[in-house]
């Protein structure tokens, strides 16, 4: 038997995407199914298993699949179970790895979206060959996948790398959805960017295109478009975001001595306005032994396929099932 | 050949200790030599090699030694080189691993003191069987050895785990020997404890035994003795230190999802005055998924032997030499 493929499954709140991916990271075939509308998790997995088998059979890949990798919210990589995912329609815990393995007969691993993105970048993207880097996912929340010494950090229960919830002093007066104050996520997520813009708009009277956006439509994408169009205040919003990320990365450096930090997710689309401040803040705030060492860049995987490629890369790492 | 022993070498600025240690962590025999007084590093290693060979031969251990583990300041575990150690008498870089291997014919690994302490605790101490913990060394400086998924985090150049130099907001106005402000070390090292005491003494007029200690003699040990004797302000000094450590550990938790934090080093002698505040701060400040999970304790290795046992444990881990 020759291993030619993996299968990536990206479980979203509304839709589940899956793809047959070759070992070079090319998507050979893809399919999807609704995540919602099934009476229970077992029915969903039955439908998912049929889709997986369909992909394998239609592409003559039987016996050539190394494994299935699932990227899902709140996934515990160690146990293979989804725990407390508020945006999935079934009660937790969901023993998804066991269910999928039984439905397909294919070895399955799972990880959260941010971890999957990091492994995808290391397997197929710009971090190929890099054994020490941090992938920061800047979207609705802020997540991270930390690769140290070539390993994806998992931790006692698979909850390593929740770097969106480290305390960040600039954010001390910002409340986080987790119930605490000061999480990095409150400045570096899409909502954090909007909050920064709101505060800047309130703090001075400069003209800005942002003032013309109705409050409900002031989102990170709109602020990014204003920055693209040259709006000074919109650019400053991302400059501030980059500075915060850089200061946080100065602390992250002391943890894992990384070679690179890679940004990913919706907010990273405005990276060109964040990277200069981010790099400057890292060099200014990192301990001397980490200076002039840490490359900061944006994921090289296409936005639309990164989640599925991240999931498809998971069978290449050794996740420890307990 | 049966492997029965390792050799631990603890390189201090004045003396170098070495010991033949059996696989259960018992010190079978020990020796020492002065670190200073040799014309160069090669001469020092020659003397060290003779001591190692002497220990092996005198105890009938030839062919039964798994390896030599060296704990040394500023040791780069990845390259085997000591870089920029200001308290060693030779110019850097010192390719100590290569030199010792050539002098003894025994496979050698090196790590910094804090990492060695962590591996020692995992190999011989209370962390046996624990795959996720953080060892905090609280002494002249603050160091850490981070064990995640059973691995000692090394990082790109072996500088992972410099947790004494993360930015800690309570310390924003304290200058660190590294040239920056706000390092955790400025509150949690021996000098940090003294600085906290000085500030408390200046901030109010309460009577305290600490006021009777002449300024040059006000050190962490003296403050610990005052706390032992029931001095209220001395106890508050360590309570504050514990609170700072707990808040910092709440951030560390988000990095590696640990089961335990273990304290080690001179300042940890006053642990009974720090642990309650430390535990309280972790539970208050950690993200909910880490609460009621992280055990905080003090190293179970005897203070006098912990460094040498840590060094002796290093051959049991896979350090990657580049």
C-alpha cells in the first residue's frame, strides 16, 4: 500500500467541508455537508462518513489514505473529544474521533482550528522545515498553534496555545467574552479592532472615513477597506493592533524561542498595516537574546483553503491519544 | 552492557560538582573541582575529564554509564555550547559538550540550570510521570524549565523557558538586570523580594523586624527568617510575591496547559508564605478551562543535591543537537 493522501475535515457551525488532499498539499477533490439539521451527532457522523467514503472511492484512493484530520472548535486533541463547543448543534462531550473512526475505518485525529492552521503551515505552507514558530489566528477570536522543537504543543488536555487569553496590559480595561478583562483577544480579534476604532473615533475629532460607517456596519473588514483607501485613522487602528501583537510576541518569545510568528485569519488581511509596528514592538520589548531573530509574516496558504489544508495535515503529526 | 548510571556535572562560577548517580536517582559517589584557576577552558575540561574517569573507575562503572549531563549557565542545549556566561572565567563561546565528549569518550548533553532542575524533578522527584508542568527556579534570577507533552521545551537556540523575563504589569516600574523594565524576575527573584520589602518599609510606618536589619543585610533569607518568626510585614512580602507568581502562572497556563507548577531555589524556601496567594491568584486569573487543575508545590528534591540530580537526569531526555 502506498500512502498518497489524507482527508481534511473542517467542522464549522453551519457547514462541514471535507477534501481529499495529496501529500504535496494539493486538494484533489472536495465535498461538503451541512453541520446542522441532523437529529444528533451520531447521525451527522453517519452522513460525514458516507461523504468520506464517497470521496475515497470516487478517486480510487482506497488503501492510500494515511488518515483523517479534523479541525473543529473546542477539540481536545488528547482525548479526541469536542467539549463545550457552543456553536455546534449537539450537546458536549462529542467523542468525534471515535465516531468517525468507526464510521470510516480510517485512523482519525482532531485538533482545534488554530492548531490545525499551524500544522498546515508547517506541512504545506511557508513554515515548511521550520521547527519553532507560533501561528496566530486573528478572527472572531484569537487562537494560536505553537510549534516548538517540531512538535505542536498540546498540553495536559489539549488546551495549550490559548494565547488569545493571556493578560495583556494595554487591554486591562477591555472585557473579554471569557468573562475576564485584559485578554489579548480584546485588542487583536476582529471585535478588538472594531473596539479600538470606536475608542479612537471617540477620543478625537479628526475627520475619518470611519465616521461615515453606521455603527452596526463598523467591522474589521470595513476598517481594513478604509485603511486600503488611505484613511489615516483606520491605518492607526491596525498600527495599534500590530503594536499590541508585537509586545505580546515579545513575551511569547521567552516561552518557546521561536524563529517566526505567522499571522492568519480575517484580521491578518490588514497585515501590511500591522507588520511594521509589530516588528518594531518585538525588537523593542523582547529580551536581547531574541532580538533580530523572529520573522513576522502572513500565512502563505490561501484563505479559502487554509482550514481544510490545516485539517488534512493533522495526520502527519503525532497527537497523543490518552 | 547494562546501563546503571549517569554522571551529573553542575558547573558553578566557583566550583564544579560532579556525581555518579544511579538510575533511581541515588548519588553513588561525588567529587568536585574548582571552576576557576585553569588557564583556559580546555585545561578545565581536562581536569574535569580526569575527575569523571576517576569516578567511573573507582566505582566499577565503566561501560555502565548512559551519559554525562551538564547543568551550566547560558548553556545552549541545541548546540552544546555555552554562550555569554558572565560568571564563568573563560571567553564565550565554549563548546563544552564537544570538549567533554572528547575528554571522556562518554556521550554528553548540556542544559541551563533551570531546565536541568525541571528534568531532574520529572526523572527523580515529585513530577515523576507528569508530562505537563512548569518548574520555576526562584534564586538570584528567575528561570524556568517547561515540560510540555513530556518534552523539555528547547526552542530554536535552546532559549525556551526564560519566564523570568516575561513582562509582568505589577513590575512595570522595576528595572531588570537585562536592561528592560517589568520582568517577572524583578518581583520573584531574591533581589525582587528585597525590593518589595524596601517598598513596603517605605510605604508605611508599621513596626516590623525588617526595620532592624541594616540595609546591606536585608536579603531574601533574612526576610524569610523574619516571616518564620511571625513578622507581619515579612509575611506580606512573600504573600505579594506569591500573588505575582500566581498571576504570571495564569498566563503561562494558556501556553502549555500544565498540570502543575513547581517552585525551586532559594526564594522557594519561603513557599509556605507564597503558596496560598499564588494558588488564589491562579484560580482568579486563569481562563476557566485551566481552573481547579493546576497543582502548585515545591520541589521534592533536596536543595543541596537538586542541581547535580538535575544535571544527572539530562541524559534521559532527547536533546536535539544541531
